[in-house]
């Protein structure tokens, strides 16, 4: 048996069989429907704090932040760009398809594409979290959305969709996209108010 990397060992430590209830909870956490109330809360909170015009610009930038994060992850996954830029970066499949760990991993469903680097779930939720936390500037909300982003990110490890390194790279992409779109939103909002 081949020697496992630190990332593979960390994945196996974090991935476990929590039973049918935990499987269902993590599948729901990893899905979209459960988080619709959060997105509605963000929109209502932005409208109350800034008004309708600013909300309209926020929605455009908010969608762009998550769309850009998702698109960048797709570029990394399907072009091997990271392998070309960073020679030591492992070109590998999702854990559920990875020969080194797949027989040791707890897999809930195989209904996923083969490639896992970079995690789009981590990237899009980090973009959402960063942009909304910067816009709302409430400590309780920042802590809550950070917990949600980390929970969703962990669910991808639990479901054997990503290695921890994939999650870390996704979070990095998301933070950059969320911050960039927050800056764009503020700039556009100033221009709108001065016009």
C-alpha cells in the first residue's frame, strides 16, 4: 500500500460514517434548498440598511461573486490549470474516486463528477459569506455566516467529495471573489447615488 499524503490522512480523519441521520443532515447542508432562508435574510437586511436602489446593485454583485467563484473552480477542475502553475500540486480525483483512499472513505453518494479540485461549494459559500458580512457589518452575523461556510465546507469532506486541500483552495477563491465584488458594489453604489 502506498504512503498517504498529509492531506489524504487528514481527509480520512475528518471523513467517517456517522450513520443515516448524519448522512441525511450533511447531504441537506451541502444542498441549496436549506439555505434559501439565509439568502432571503441577507437581501432583506441589505434592503433595510441601504434601501432598494443599493439592494438592486448588491444583488447583481452578489450573484456575480458566487458565479465568478464557481466559474474559476470549474476552470481549475477541468483545465488542470493549477497543475500547470504549481508543479507539486496533486492532480487527483474526488476522494470517492481516488485510488489511495476510496476503499477507506465513507461515501454517501457517487452522483458527482470525478474532479474535486477546487471546491466550488467552499468557493461560492465563502464569496457569499465575505460579501454579506462586509456589507452588513454585524459581529453576530459575521460569526454565524463563518460557521455556516465552514459547516458547508466540512460537509463536502464528510460526503467524500473533497480533500481538505480542495476546500482550502475553494475558500481562498471565494474570499477573493467576495471581497472583489464587495469593492465593486461599493463603487457602483457611490456612482449610482452621485448620478
